[in-house]
């Protein structure tokens, strides 16, 4: 009554308004994800069909004979390019010349439809009950992740059929109700990809014995049919090539992400390698199926299917990239008791399945075995050791809530713009942080190089013209000190060595040290500082892209001595010792100075003593001296670096509000926990 008297409408109206607002946002988010899925699908079509014939659908093109697809004289395996089973060849043989002419559009769109169907089945197969938000967003999110995944992209590019076995298994497990029909679908899938027969064990031990028997019978029947129709090809595949070994490429190639391929890459061969492969493969298969059975009995059948698929990846003699989709399905598993840890497993799986391995790990020889077998290791981990939570665990639906700092008042009404990105009091997961930092830096390197078209020669003329513009502006402002400072330092050997060392060594060491100290001692400030640094770097990438700039050392007529990289050969289109690694024309803004200024400001803000603050502010001073004295940057580059750092701090404030006050911060009580699904993103 009081509410009605003072506001003119009953209290229920406020609740109704909030619910309507939430529904509107949910519908908008759903529409956005569907648009994203559509954009990704269009992009995949454009990439495939925009590539000249002979460079796209390369596997499919090799199956095309004079009379149509797989209408070839002799064996299907004469070229070793066809990696499918004889039954797969039998299915494709009826395709004619008319089908060949439509391979580009027809095959690509058909594959996209299969991917869409796969995403819809996955969304339907999520463990129940699910929230309304999950139910509405699951399908577009699943389809988007599938479109982004390397196996789907590889399937579209090569013109492979590897989506079909995965879809048949999911249809048999989640859509078809009749046990015999479901088993028949899985048997047909196994006839297309033999290690899928491992799913018969999952069906058997989960009580679906009729379906398991039907899977075995249908596999045997269609394989026998193919043997009767193509005895020579069947002998070649099952006996000579031992279920496909040696088809499609060398077994020790990086594209073969099976245990057999990894052992060959490690230098093992012959009987010892075969014995180790069989013993380890059997152990992974047993452990994977046992864990899958437990998950299925726990009501997590989709996770059980994913674990069985991961075990199949490991035990297969050859598992090419387009056959690795099972690992992505394991993203549905929940790992970790704390809400802040829930992102580690799904983020790791998505990164492994969507990004090249070189972006995951540094280019260091000691890490090559991990980098070269990243997907295999993810499959082995999922099948054997990742501690997925059972639904009976009290932490499955209600993890230990994240502690949030009390919001700090702001001067502006609409700040923060993203109030759901709350300031968190606890440390983020270290593994997730290291993974994201590595991937972010790898993406930064790629974009930085791509800013001039992928090579320095592509943007050399434009970058040198911009360099002349900067020089003219500095002369107008009377700050063109680069030549003078460079030659003055060159004359003093110890000063030159000092600035060279400072330029090469402190650019990464100091920011990483500041981040590490904040992570360990000041986790609240770590998140705020890390977000500001990320925004500043993103703004710098925009600058690199829009304004490629030659530094003073790469201006042919300026006479600046490159004290760090050595003498440059200006007669060559690409020159300098780093041209193969980075964009030499990413000078504006200077992130050497920008990151150092970020370090100095963060230290000045959070350090408890005045001398620490002063020492921190010396770092950007020495850095700006080093970048100018060594000829690597213009003075105005440092100004640009300061602007992007200011923009980084400003965006962090605008999106998430002021940094939390650790001394006065109060955690949200357990009576008001934030659900795991509302956990702020890692950028928060």
C-alpha cells in the first residue's frame, strides 16, 4: 500500500518491469548469437568458395574421376589421398558428373547444414534441468563454436565427411528412441570411422544392450556389404593399411593427433612403438569408457559421449584434424568447486580447438612436444584425468561464490557502463591467466604483423611517407632530437650499451613483474591494472593498423644509427634482423613507452612508500630515453604511447567503474551469492 501511495503503481509492477527488462536483454542476446552464427557461416562459405579450384576442397577434388566422384579406375586407395573406409567410398560412388559440377556450392552448403544440425542436437542434449538463459542461447552458441573450431574449418576446406559420424552418434544417443535404430546409426557411423565402434561399449555398460548389439551387427553388415562390392579395396584398407594407417599422409605428421602419431614424432618406431601404442591405447580406452559410463549414469550423457569420443581419438592409428570434433564437446563438463575456476576448462578447450597450437605455447624447443600434440593431450586429459564434477556434488550447481568488492561511488550517473563486470576481491585462476596472457600476446603479434599486409615490404613506402610527416611535425614543434640524441649516445660506449640493454630487456620483464606482484599481493588491483593494460594494447593495435610508421632507424636519408639491430641494407625490400618476426613499422604509438608508463603509474598508485613510487616513475623516463637514443622511435611515438595508456585507464574506469578500495572492500555475503553463470569475464 505504501508503495502504491507513493509511486502510483503497485509493488508488483517493479518486479514485472525487471522481468520484462531481463527477457528483452535475453532475446537481444539470443538474436545477437544467431547473427554471429550466420556471419561465421557466411564467412566460411566465402573463404572456401573464394579460393581458386585446386586450392580448396583438395581432398574432395582427388576423389573426382572421369565419371564422377569416386568413379575411378582401379583402387580407391591408389593415390592414398582417400582416407575413408570402403563403405564410405561405396556411399559416395553413386555421385555423378552432375554432382561433380556442384561440388563447390553443394558440398559446402551441405556441410554447413550438417554443422547446424549438430549444434541443435548438442543444445538439446545438455544435462537437465537448464536455466531459461541456457535453453535459449545454447543452440546459437553451440553452432558458433562449431563454426569457429579447427575441425569444422578443416572439414570445409578439405571437403571431408567427418561431420557425419559425429552427427550419427549424437542422433543415436539423443534423438532416436528405438534402441535398434539408434544402434544402427552408431554402427553406420563406425563403418565410416572405425574407432567410433567404441561407443558400442558405452551403450553396453550403460544398460542399452539392444542398441549396442544393433551397433555391432550394423557395423558388420555394412562392412561386409562393402567387402562384397569392393573386395580389393576392402583388403587394401583393412589388411594392407590396417584400418587406414598410411592413408592421407605420413603417420608421424603433425596433423595426425593420435597416440600413434605422437609416439612416432617422439622418435619411437617398430615393435617397441607398436607395443607401447597398444598398451597405452588400451589403458586410455578402458579409463575413458569407465569415466564415460559414470557420467552417463550421473545424467551427463553428452559429457559421456564426449569422453568416449576423446578415447576414440587417442586409440585410432590416425586421427586427422578434421576428426577431432569430439574434444570440443567436452566443453560441457564442469570442473572446479569455486565459481572463479569454472572458466578454466571451457576456455582451455575452446582455445585448443579454435586456435593454432603456435598461439597456445611459445616458440621454444623444449615446448615442442606439448605444442605439437596439444589436441591429443586435451583428449587424453578429458578421457582420463580431468576431475569433472558429478551432478550429485553440492558444487555442481552452486559453486563457492566469488567475493565482490562493494561498488565505489562515481561522479557520473551511467558509470560503470557494464555493472555486471564487478570488481572481484580474490585472485583469478593462475592457469587461466597465463593462458589468456599468452593467447592475447600471440594475437597481438599476428595483428601487429598483419597491419602492413603480412610483410614489411608491403607497407614500406606508406610507412616512410608517414615517417616524413612525423619528422616535419617535430621540426615545426622544435622537438626533432632523434638524430642528435642518437649520435650523442653512440659516442659514449657505456651509455650506448646501457640503452641497448634497457631497450631489449626491460620491455617485457618489468610489466610481467608488476603483474606477478599484483597478482600475488594485490589481487583486486591486479584485475584493474590488467584490464587497463589490455585496453591500452588494443588501442595501440588500432594505431598500428591505421598509421604504419617507419622509425628513425629505418628512414634511409636520416642518418640515424641502429644501435640495437645493426646496420640495415636499405636496398632490400625486407631488411633488419626482426623482419620475419614482427612488423618493423609498428612504431606509432610506442608500446615500449606505453607499457613502461603503465608500469610507472601503477607502481605510483599502489606502492605504499614514496621512494617506491619515485623508482617506478623512473622506468618510463629511462624507456623514453632508450627508444629515442637507439633510433627505434620518434618523440611523438612516446606521446602516442601515453595517449593509449590514458585511454586504457579511461576505458577501464568507464566500463567497470573506479578500482576497488581493498581496505574498505566488503565481500558479498553468502546469502547473496552471484550464480556461476553471472561470473564476470576474465577481462574484468
